[in-house]
């Protein structure tokens, strides 16, 4: 899933405490995270959730701020196909929003639902990054993977604009499920919109008779290198449930 930002104003047992675990342990953990992410993308049903959004931007002295509520739908339109995201805003700065109204926030996000997991934990992108396990403390409440861009990551299929990346993935040691993912990159002197930092928190959520580790909060900070506009948003998710489309069949009126 590709994340696009718009700034509107222009397993591992047997580890010795205090020592770095061997690379093979990190490789096994990354294998598990890639498998988890693939299963997630293949089996997650269409769902809907409530969003609470805080959005800010800054350009010179102009610093707009907005708070919104929305209903997000992540729908698989074709069996086996990708999940497609859409949202309907319900309130903006405490006021109701008409269903057909187009809402523009100071910093908008499109297709942002859990897009960052696929950035790192796919077979396609794995060769682009180095993964190392941080030294463990006792008791280990989380495993921590540190992520950097490989020096030779200019290979096909690697994401662009990630030079200098520093990433952290925190994993539940009991289930090997991703609990937190964050990354930062240094700003570059180019006239384009650049995501400088992003983070996602995950928690187990029941959808029907299955449990999925779904985003509970997504945050992102970006800058427009041309206009110098800065943007930040935080989205909190709640009230997940399976989405079922309904249709109404109208009777045919005799001519």
C-alpha cells in the first residue's frame, strides 16, 4: 500500500541479557514478520473503523489546525484483490460535515491505513534493509528490531528517498506480532514533499471469529522542500468491525 501525503497550505529464546543477539535470530524474526504481513494482507476482511484525526500545517506565520472525526472503510472489492481505503468525514472542528462535502485538512493523508508495514516487511523490500536485534533486558516485554537502509539499496524495487533511514520495530515476544513501527529520514535539499518521520502502533483486535493486529494510532511528519510548508497529523482508530455492503432492490414499476 502506498502512502501519499499532501500539505494543503500551498523468537528469540536463549538470548544473553545485555548482549546483542546473532543475526540469524533477527533473520528468523524478519521471516516471521513478513509471513505475518502476507497473511494479514491475504485474510483481513473488509472492515470499517472510527477515526479521530488531528492535523496541523505550518508555512511562515500561517499555522492552520484542524480536528476531525471520520469513518474509514478498508474494502476488498475483488476476492483476493487489494484492500482499498476510503473515508467519510463526520465532524470538522466540532461541526457536522455533510456526507457529500469534500474535506481538505491542513495535512491530508490518502491510503494511509497501515501502509508502513508493507514498506519494510515484504519479500520484495527485504533486500533493501538491514535488520538487527537490539540487546535484550530481562524480562523481555518487547523485542526490538533496528532497521537501516542497505548501502547497495539502489537495486530495483527498493523505495526511493530513504537515504539515512533509522527505523525501529517493536514486537510482542509471545506472538511475534508487530506492536510498534517507526522510522525517520534526514531532510534533503530537494523541491518535493518528503515524509521525515512516521509511526504506527498496533494492538490485537477481534474481527468476527478471528484476531488481527490492527493500527490503533498512525502519526506522520512531512515537509514540502519547495514551499517549506510543514505538516503533521495523528490518526487514532477505534470501533473496528467487519464491513458488509448493503444494497436495495427496488420493484419494477409497470409502464
